[in-house]
């Protein structure tokens, strides 16, 4: 498995889709009894098994991982404008803080194994602008049934991403083919921003004693050829950006960056790490110990 075939798990990991207005005409909701297929597992009971590796993850761990993704993604989106989040009716709502001059507002509704009609109803109730639904289903759930149900409710599937968790109990030792450094100076932060074409870490977090975010770079001679970041969310971390320059891939650089990041996550007291992976990234992350525990669908209302 190679470390990167494409840009994986960038900051736009949830929201690289087109936005549409709330549909005025939708399919009827809550007209049929909830199927047991959609019943959300209680937070305190049950295990979900990741069949390919035989790993069991508790519902509590999954709930923590989802909240970590929400907090971590919201933190990064807030670099330019506050991106807020709240728990409403059993799912997470993420949204732009109202702007003084108005303008486009975006919202996401993230759910886990909920009845699509309930997710749709919550979105209709709370959405104030363009929005998308981000339901996460388990490995054993019927993905075709889920997609078709949302289609009947007036949504189209934009893409899917893989929801992954790392327990931080076992992290592989990886010999890096290049120099790895954590970004702790403004000079390095500015160089990275120029290379990545956007800011990867805020100035106030660069040399903070206990920063909410850490960024690592891979260097060949003195050139930045890769980077990864970790956002702290209480006792867990979120990997919100992983990239290696195309000419430097297939050398183990991404694996080395991730292993270094994960060891520092654990050293800092984190209990687990989570991320959302593209299809290319899904081949990389298991190599360093991540387990796939679900799939996120990103759906938007159909054009009317």
C-alpha cells in the first residue's frame, strides 16, 4: 500500500461538494414506522465490528470520534470565519456564524445510523441556508437502501468518505526517508503556507506551550515535500490534513508523518484519533493502524 495516490483528507474533507437551496417540495416524511435497520445504537451498549480486521469499537468510542471530527473540522474551518457546531435532535449541526453583510451560509448535519426521514426532518427544521446531510452508516448497514431512501427524500449523493478511528495503543515504527519536523517557528509556518497555497496553522498556535493544533512537515534538503496536522479535541485528536507532493510519493513519507503525529497524540494524553478519508486515503491509513468503522455519505438536495 502506497502512502499517497492523491491529496488525501484535506481541510475540505467534509464539504468539497456543491451547495443548493433547501428544496421547497420534498417527499413525505415520518409516514411509515421506523425500520429496525435505522435504529441508533444506545451510547452505553453494543459493539460494532470492523470485519476485515476483527476490531471491535464501542458506540461510546464512535460517538467520541464523531464529536472529535466535528470539533476538529470546525476549528480548521474557523481560520477565516467562525464555523460553529451544536447538537440538535440527536445529530450534529455545523454552520457558518451569521455574517454582518449577509452572504452565503453553509450548514452540515452529521448523523450516525439514524433513520433518514428523521435526519431530513431535523435539517428541514434547523437549516437556514445551503446545506448538506452527512449520514454515517456502519460496515454491515445496507448502503444501497440508505442511498435510495435519501434519494426518495429529494437528495443526491455527491461522494462518500471513510470514517476511521485509531486507538493509539499500537503505532508502527516507521523509518522516515526524509527529515520530519514539527512547525514551531513563524518562518516555517510561512514557508508551509506558501507551499500549500493556504495557511495551515495560525500564528498564535505556532509556538504555544499547549497548542490546540500541531503541524508536521517532511523536508528534502530544505524543501517542504509533505505535511500533516493534528487538532486536539479534549482527549482525542483529529487529522485534518495529509499531503505529499506527487514527485515524492511511494517512498513512505506519509506513513512516517502519520506515525510521528500519532505518537505525539498519545504522548499528549489523547485516548484515540479519528479522521475522514478519501478513497485514496483509505488505502494509506490502515497501514499505520487506523480502522475503518463506517462510511459517510455526503448528500445535497436535488435541484428543483
